[in-house]
C-alpha cells in the first residue's frame, strides 16, 4: 500500500468538510511557527495522534508515515543540536512530525477530488487578479499528496541501495531519488495536460449561471 492513500471510513474526521480540514492544517502550522515552544509542539503531536484514533486509523499505520524519514530527521536533529541546542533540535523534530502526520491524516481521510474541489471553490476570488484557481488548488493538493509519496519513494531507494551495499552513501540515495522525483513530476504534468487540467469549476459555475 502506498503511504497516504485514502482510507474509506465514516468517522467524524472523514465527515468533516475538506476545506475545514485544510484550514485546520494551515492554522496548526501557523501556530507552531508563531509559538516555537516544545510544549505546544508536543501537545499538537499528541492531539494529532488522538485524531488518528478518532478517524479509526491504527497507530501502526501512523508510525509507518514516519519510518521512511527517520534518517533525515536524525540528520536534522544532529545539525540543529550542533548549531543551536538539543532542546531546539527536539522542538524542530516534534514540530515536523506533528505537521507531517496532520497533513497525512488529511490525505488518509479525504478523497483527492474532494480536496481539489474545496480548494478551487475557496480560491475563486483569484480570478479577479488573473490567476487560475484550478491550478492553485491542484498545486496545493498535490503538495500534500507528495509528502507521503516522497517518503515512500525514499524508503524504496534506500532499500534498493542497501541490497547493493550503498545505503551509507548519500549520493547513491540522493541521485536516484532525484531522478525518480523528476520522472514522476514529468508523468503527472503530461497526465494533467492530457486531461485539460486548466478547466476550473469557477468558470463552469459562471457558465451555468449565464445559461440560467
């Protein structure tokens, strides 16, 4: 199973409006950066863990979202400890985990189509300044979607290089990961072009009103 795939369910989290979920994610991220305190980050992480239970998603699946990023987080922790302090390093890691798990929870409990539709509806006002809200909403939803996908891809590359005895080489892991990421981006771009992804529900709504 690809990490971050939608998990069908009828929990209160599943039933929440996609727009409200993304608003909560934005507010949570803003709160964590405005108040960079370990107590707040730790409380947020504990709250997100409880939300997984409310959504009926096992903590085992929740931990699987973090497993591919263990080495990256250890490197960030070590660098932050060396440059600032271990308390600051711990706060950064806890904050990253809280945001990562909250973003993944949204993808686990929200269909991608619903997420894109909600974003596009809320961004219709961008048409007044010449910006296509369909493209903006698609970019934001894909960003959320790519978090678990990139984590899973990193784990796959590390496993492949481990079989070759190259797991300790950063270059051996980074280069194929970069190539696979660019290839995936190219494939997605081609698929969007083939499906005329520029179409906007805002424009459709205006056209429907005109017909009425």
